């Protein structure tokens, strides 16, 4: 089979790239290891920057966000005895949106089906070939067990943090920098109306807690736990008690409800560079991972792909490689900014170290709440820094 762009991975990065290329009249083939049902039901991120919402809308996949998304002006930052609202709209003019990654994925998959372009799900043995040549290829075994080969002009590695694409950049050309944090998140989804209007990020002596949401009837919560935490040790009562304590504030009540999903997420920062080698381009988690405290993972994937789709369109459309040549450096500047912000939010809000560290964290939180300069710094990063070259 021959196509113009072979896309490995049907997460948000791969699906959105496919959509943007289709809009530019460029044919692509998607190759995904999991089933479409599995990809659609995977629960992950929940917050979209307004620029991500605009990009999805411009690409024709924004109708449901406009209808079911919930626009938030900012977040609540909390530490014992204090809950302070940061209003991003007042500070930066930008809001953020609550709209689950599962919904973004469903919208993009529906658009892909409407576009009638090829997608292979449940594939195995994906391998990349000749990425340094002018005729790269992807081989794999399809869901029926048949050997397949896709010859392409460009390969987009959108296969997340465990996919094969990154490893197709030869070791001597590739640099991976990473930090593993000494804690994890226990995440739950519950069928209960949120007990808050906007997200609450809480520092607490027992550990960090986050109150998020998915809709007016579905809440999402996270608790800082040990990286080797056993979910079996967390009964529903223990989870709700810990959330009530860590999110607790006089005069405020947390409403518990039936827990419909629970998992433990490790916390890592990873940056791989360069994000291009020959005709292979990396985007999203295939090139970088951030801890979820800054709500950046999904937004970074969308921003990478906004840059990459333009670079590919210029190259394959007009033969102009300037944007493609600049892609890695341009994307990595933004990746590092978001990596710093995610690291900063993570280290400010999670218990680690000793009482000296706690003193530093608390003074930083108070500073953010008291100084409009400090608050604006958080707000600009959380609500989304500009994507270079885009209006
Ligand atoms: P994805 O979403 O991981 O998609 C990659 C896709 O590639 C497929 N794949 C392969 N396909 C073919 N052949 C192979 N050999 C393949 N290997 C892998 C995978 O099945 C998958 O479908 O990456 P993408 O598109 O770059 O999107 C990035 C976001 O998904 C990610 O940044 C965020 O979801 C991160 N993240 C979270 N971010 C938040 O802001 N808040 C969260 O609560 C949050 N929770 C999470 C998360 C990431 C998680 N992962 C990756 C472990 C929870 C989890 C469990
Ligand atoms: C979520 O709703 O899943 C969520 C929200 C904000 C974060 C991380 C996760 O920082």
C-alpha cells in the first residue's frame, strides 16, 4: 500500500494530525496497536487550553466541545485553612475548558470515519524502515494476521511514550532526558456532581489532592500516593476519607458517590530530542511526557501536531521544507516551557523532602495567591503559552 503520510498511533496526536492533513488534502494511513473501542474508552486528561479548543474547532471537530465542554475562568489553589481562586481570564484574558480526552478521541475518530481514510486497528509487530531515505515504510501485522507494508513520503510517530517510533532515531542522534518523581497519583472517576465550580489543587501535609470533573454529573479526583501503591489497599471509604481530609475547608463539604474507575499513574518528565530524523517526525507523548499536575500532556500533543501538519503541508504541497526543517527546534522550545511548568506545579504541590521543603512550598503558594505577577506567571502557563507561528 502507498500513501503520503503513515501515522503510527491513534491517540489524540495521531488522530488530530490525520484530521488536519485531510483538511489540507493530504492522504494518510493510521496504524494503531489497540482496538478502536479500547482507544475510545481510555480515561486520561481532562483540561483543554483555549488554543486547543480553537484548533479543534477550526479543524471541524469543535461542535461537541461547544455544547458539552465546560468553560472555566481559572482554578482554586489550596493549602491548610486557605482556598484562593486564580482568575486566568482577569490575569491573561484566556480561559480553559473541561472536556475529557476520551471525548476528544471520539470526536476525532468520528471525523476520520467521515473522511473515509484508511485506519488499521489492533495491529502488531509495527516496524519503521528507511526513515533516512526518501522512501520510508512501515510494516506490521494487521488484525487478521496478514503482513502489511505502507510505503510513504513521511512517517509521523504519534505512538505515545511506549511506542517504537522514538527508537527509530539512531541512538547516536537521540538524547532522552528524564526525571522520575518519588510519588504517583491514585485517580478515580465517580458518578457524582462536582462539589466545586472549578478545579481545586490542594497542598496538604498528607499529600497532594486534586478535585477535577468531567461533566455536571461526573467528578474526577486524584490523591498523591507512593509509586508502588497497591490499589487493593484503597477501599472506597479510605479514598473518600483521604479526599475529604486533603481537600477539606471549613464550611465546605465534599459529596462522595459511586466510584466507576480507579488507577495508579506514575509521574515522569521525559524530553526526547530531536523530534525529527530524516523523514520521521515525532509528536506528542512519543517525544515527551509531563507529569499531569499542569494539565499539559494532551495540549502539548495538540500543539505539536498543529506545527507538524503545517510543516508537512508546506513540504508535500509546495516543496518548501523550511517549516519541516524548523519543526524540532520550534516544538521543543514549547515542550521545554511546558516541561518546566509541569515540574514546577508538581514540586510545589506534592509532599516530598522534609519540613524545610514544606516551608518553601507554602511560601510559594502564598506568593502566587498574593502577587499578581506570580499569579500571572502561573495563569499564562496553565491557560497556554502561544504556539510559534500560529495566530
Ligand atoms: P497517546 O494518547 O499515548 O497515544 C499513542 C497511541 O499510540 C498507540 N501505540 C501504537 N500504535 C501502533 N503500534 C505501536 N507499536 C504502538 N504503541 C503505542 C497507543 O495505543 C496509543 O493509542 O499519545 P498522544 O496521542 O501523544 O497523546 C498524549 C496524551 O494522551 C497524554 O499526554 C495525556 O493523556 C497524559 N496523561 C494525562 N494528562 C493530563 O493532562 N491529565 C491526566 O489526567 C492524564 N492522565 C495521561 C494520563 C497519560 C497516561 N499514560 C500515557 C500512561 C493517564 C495515563 C494512564
Ligand atoms: C483531569 O481532569 O483528569 C485532570 C485535570 C487537571 C490536571 C490533571 C488531570 O492537572
